[in-house]
């Protein structure tokens, strides 16, 4: 373990400690630990402040508002009784569940087959298929909705494919959300299928088990928890998404769009809060189910396991190649149609290609400012979010003091995953747009957009950091203390270099999501801080589909450029980290 520390640090500190008596060295170590504990405690309290004021308090304010009338008087559950007495509300609930189950089923089946082809076949172009399969995650959820308008809308070039049905409604919502959610399920399922023990397949072959039976008794059980987790994630994304139903949903109401109509359209904040609570229920149930799955899941690959390597099978490999080609063709078509639509001068009457739609000053008073606001938002969220998340995770995982506080913060760090973006955003309105709150000065500023976005995506970054930190030996902190090396120096000299790839993962994850998010910040922006994703929504709502497509394409190109840079940087960091581990 000591080899993880630089040799010069070990040598210098050993020479300094050698002449000292045992009692003196114990005193020095005790003082060092005390200072380390004070620093750790200060960071933990800072994280507690952030979680308390920017997650717990807004949610409490939303729940409080749902039990008040317009005058702010407490009326108990009267709002809930009025809300659930409406037949239109139950129709929205049925629509939400129908879309959730339909999209989840489709995405689960398609993503599993695609992941199976990538991990269990010898088809060519696996690398290309892997990249194209995750491409939709770089686009805002508004992009597929806009693309479907060009493809299957009333003036769409392929509207006859719907055989008289309209894309504005459940058909468009289902296709758009399937496109957007596909890569999220693919990444989870591919990971679960990748770690398989070849000995199980050898045993099945020795018992003359058919390939189909082997699939159901070996392959599927080994990946079942990953599949279930993917289905839960997709269901949560679907029922909580606002952008796709808003653009292409037409008069087909779901809970997420009901919140927007209540708050923005009718200024009925109490009913908006009640709808948020209703939307919170399926998200919480999905979250609880996911936690249960994570606890049930056990490692099926240990040091004695043999990695499964697929063998060539011309029939299977050909079918997998054909399936993946069709999926990638669909993805390329949807993305390509959005790019094409952004270049058409005036759809569908003037199809000459030009960059007119990218001259945003003609269509919006804000011009290009929302795009630059999104870049600013993404950079700030990535920098401050990564610092906060990693420091918090480090103190929770590696801290030696305040164990109850660390356990409490570990629980708080998981809460944002269960809260839909619109619900968190509405909670920010009730909490920060309150003259009794000294933090009300943050409302309408870029700062509150940064804080809200970091909190919204906090959990995934935290879990990534915790996973990376668990791979480090626990003896590093003890060795640094015995060598009179402050813990913060060990943090900078050992922890940061070794965890650099995970830190870069968090940075890119936060940046991409900050660039493409809409739901959480739809209630919080001002004229000066409007991000590009909201500008896309506003332009589309004003009938300016071409400029909306152009802004969505700009977001896609920006996130794609960052992703390419990330891949190159990650390879460099991995090689550096491997050198560190060898030392």
C-alpha cells in the first residue's frame, strides 16, 4: 500500500520522523488527525447546508404549498380532494401510465437485443454501433420531437407511414421518448451482459443444452437485475419527461404537462404543487424498486471466473448486424432530419438549403444569447458540481469522524434521483421566491440555475465518485498520517490522480446534462439567463420550427464535441492512472 505514495515523500518524511520519540510521533499524528477531522467536518457541514437548503427545503415548501389556498392559508387535503375529483386528472394519470409502460417495454426489448448483439456476437463494426447507439443521449429530448414533426407531421415527408394517424399524440410521444431513453437502457444492460462467466456456458454445452434454453437459464438470469434496473430507469425518465409531450403531444395530456399548464398557463400554484406530488409518487415507487434491485444484485464474476468470449456464428451474427443496422439507421434518420430541417429555408414551401434559421436574431430578441447562456451554465455546473460532489463523496467515504452525519448525507445524496426535475424546479419557486427567505436574491439569476442543475443530477455523480473511491486502499489515509503527511496532501498527491478518470466522467456528465436539460429550469430562468433548451421550446411554441431545430442542433454539436474530447482525454488519463498504480 505504501507504494501508492511518491517515493520522495516517503523518504523525506521517514528521515524527519526517525529521530523523534514514540510519544512525540503519536502527538504529531494525533494533531494531524484532529486537523484532518476539522477539515472533513467543515466540508460535511457545507454539504449538509447545500442538501438542506437546495433539496429538502424546496421539497418541503412544495408539499406545504399543496395544502394551502391561493391566499396562503392552510386547508389540509382540500386541494387533493378537488384535484382527484376531476375526470381529466384521472385521464392524465392513465395516459401517463400508458406511455410509461409502452415506452419502457419497447426500449427494454430494443436495448436488450442491441446490447446482446454488441456483447454476445462476432458481428463487424461493433465499435461504430456502440457509438451510434449512445448518440441520442447527446441530444436534448426536444430534438426527436422536432425531427418527428418534419418526418411524420401534417406536412412531413413520410406522413403516409402512419396510415392516416396523427403523430401529435401518443404515437409521437412514444417514438420520441423511445429514441431519447434508448441509450440510457443500453448502457445499463450492456454492462450487465458484459460480465459473464464462460464456465456456465461450457457446463450448459456439456449437458447438451440447446442455445435457446441456455439463453433462458444462463444468459437472462445473469443479466436480470441489470435489465430490471434499466426498465425502472426508463420508466422514471418517461413519466417525468416534459419536453417531448409538450412539443408533439398535442391535446394528449400527461402529468408532466399538467404541471406546466397549471403553473405557467393558469398561474394556479397550489394545484401545480398537488400535481407535482402526484407525479412524485410513481417516481418514488420506481426509486424504491431500484434500491431493492440494487440490494438483491450480487457479483457473478470473481477472480476464478473466465470471461465469456463469443464464437462466430454466421446466422446469429448476420441477424445481429441487420438489427443493429436498422436501429442505427433510425437514429441517424431522426438526427439527420433535425439537421436537414434546420437548414431548410421555410418548411415546407421553400426547401432551399440555407443557414437562415441559424440567424436567431431574426426570430428571437435574445438571438444567440441563450446558446451562450447554456455553455456558461454547462461550464459552471461541471466545475462547481464536480468539485462539490467529489469532495462530498470523499469526506463521506474516507472521513473518520461524524459517522452519523456521514450516513445522513449518504441518504440525502440519493434523494435527488427520486425527484422529477419539474417537481424540484417548482419547489424552488415556492422556497426561493419568498420574501421571508434571505436567499430570495438568488431567484432569477444564473446562480440558481447552476445550483438547481447540480442538485438535479447530484446522485449519479455521487455514486460515480463513491465507486471510484471504494477502489482505493483504506490504508492510504493511515499511512499519510503516520508519515506526518496531512490528509489534504494525500488527497492531492494520490486520490485525485488515481480518480482522475472518474472525475472526468462526472465533469462531462454534468456538462452534457446542463446543456440539454429543460424540465427543472423551465420555471427558474429569467430573460437574461434563458438557456438554449428553453429557447428551443419557446421558438417551437411560437411556430418557428426551423430555428428551434437549428438551436437543438447547436446543442447536439456542442455536446458531441465535448464527448469526443472526453473520449480522447479519458484514454490519456487511463494510461496515466495505470502508470500511477504500477508505481
